């Protein structure tokens, strides 16, 4: 298995080696995730890809009329969420902010179309996936270094709180939850199962030390879906490897609970859910019940198209429950911390219809060939589930940083699921 990368490299740079323009395009895509630790800098890359996409469209290079083509599917997925955003401008709480956001959000459509166009080429697709694996591996190793010696390669300190890795904030677990399925599948398929397993176990440890329960939850959902998929489709049930994985995961969790005070405190906080009373559940969810109640009330009072994207922050105190701590402290709440409530409060029933339309479109276009999925294709499908999991609570669905990652991965996943199938390795589950 370990000689596959060298065979692949030889294949890439044979007679069909990438041109300079193709390598430049691949570099842009790689930078769109490699520069994420630098914050807003990555937006420059997104803008360049959006302009390149406009140029390709103007020259007639992109044709999306073919049924189930990656261009068409990516565009339909995007529109299913963007159209409710557009309609939410009607009577929006802050029309100026909502309308500007609606227009700017189109940059992710154009950048995604560019990614899909470039990744039609299987050689270029492998280059991007390989780079993604190396970047994520670096983040993980950097986080491990931060934990072991107290600071990472960039000098960012860790003193027993929550790991940040190469980032200035606590966003790394969010990105890892989106990138890991495809990364792990690629590592296992194109390099070695041992590398894939090693990255998986290292990821579990880093996520525990980073302390993001929401990111762990969505990855757990993805893992459960993957296990169910294996048992329903695999001829030979891999019971022993899966049992080994479960045992190792339990050992890692117990180790984190015993030796990391931050993880222990957050685990103890989560257990308070079992008490069942309001105060315990509120504490277990990091005081989010008043926020969710305010978001629900916002949607109920503006049911058709919500209060407009970015409008929840304007009306939070109006719909918050009486005497909630956030109102008393006059703290501004930027988003509801739950995807489905963010959709409902800011885009109304139209937004929920768009989300369910997204799900229906995704399932209906793939259900006939699920049993023939390769490991990469199944990981791409799981990534889509993780990216738009309705009960995701770690960030804003419409936030710029999350949208950057979400639509980049949607473009990669569409190229894997609806584009030319990978021929270098036809390994299936």
C-alpha cells in the first residue's frame, strides 16, 4: 500500500502532467484551506477563485446542463440555501446588513464552481486531496506539540485550557469536524490503513483536548452513519476492527477524563443533562437554553421568512425569556448556536423548506448507487451530512469562516460524488 503514492506521482507527471495554469489553479484551492489559520487572509483567495469562475462562465467553459453533473448539483445545493436568504430580505430587521450579506454570499457559489471545474481532472483532484491530508496532519501534530511542550511552532501557548493549534481562537475543532472524514479516507486509501488509523486516533485526542463538545457530536453522528453504512452494505462485516476502534476510543476518552482537567470539567457539565431540570440542562448546554428560546420565539413571530440573515442579533433581547442572564448583562448574541433555529429565526419556514429540499435532493440523487460507493465517496457523503447537520451548535451556519469551509468541502464532495470516478484506486468498502 505504501508504494501507491509513488505510483500515483509517476502517473501524475507522465505525459499528462499538469500544466502551469492547472498547477496555479490547484495552488489557489490548496491555499483556500491552508491559509485558514491566518483568518480573513483566506478571503483573498476566495475572491480570486470567484473572479476566475466568472471568467470561465463568460467564455462558456462551464456547462452545467448535464443531469447530476457536479456543476449542476453544487449549484442546486447552494440555491436551496441561498434563495431563502434572498427572500428573508423582505421585511428584514436590518435590510442593509441582510442585503449586503446576500450579495456577498454569492462569492462562495462562484468559488465553489471554480473548485468543481478544476477537480474534474482526477490528477488535480488527487493533488488537492493529498495537500488537504498534509495540512490537516500538520494542524494535528501542531496541536499535539502545543499540548506536550506548552506552545506550538507559532509560539501559541497552552496551559491546560483548550488547545487551539495554529489558530488564534477555538475554531480548529470546527474545521476538523468538516475536513476529517475525507482526509482520513484519503489517507487510508492512497497511503496506508496504518496512517489513516493513526490520524483518526490523534484526531480524537486533539478534539478532546480542544474541548469542543459540538464538534465531537457532529463527528460522532458521522461515525454512526458510517458504521451503519458498513453493516448494511459490506458483505463481510468488519466486526473485529470496529470493536478495536471502539475500545481504543473509550481508552482515549477515559485518558482525557483522568489526565485533562478541562475535558473532565466539560464532561461533568455534560452529564448534568441527566438531571432533567431546566437549570441543569442550561448549565450542560453552556447557558444556551435562553438563546434557543429567543430564536424559537423569533421564528414563531416571523414564521414565513424570518427576520433576515444577521437579524437575530438585532432582536435577541426582544424575544429572549424574562430575566435571562444575557439580557441582564446587555450582551449581544450574534447567532442562535443551533443551525436549525438559525434557519428558522432568520429565514423562517422558507429556510426550513430549503434545508429539507437540500436533504431530499442529496438523498434522491445518490440512493441508487450507495452500495457501490468507494471509501472516498462514502466519506464525501458523510461530510455533507456533517456540514449541514441541523443540530450543529458550534458556530453560525451563515458565518463567513464556516461558510468558507462548508462550501469549499461541498465543492470537493460534489466532484467526488458526481464527477468522474477515481481510477487510480478503485477500492470500495
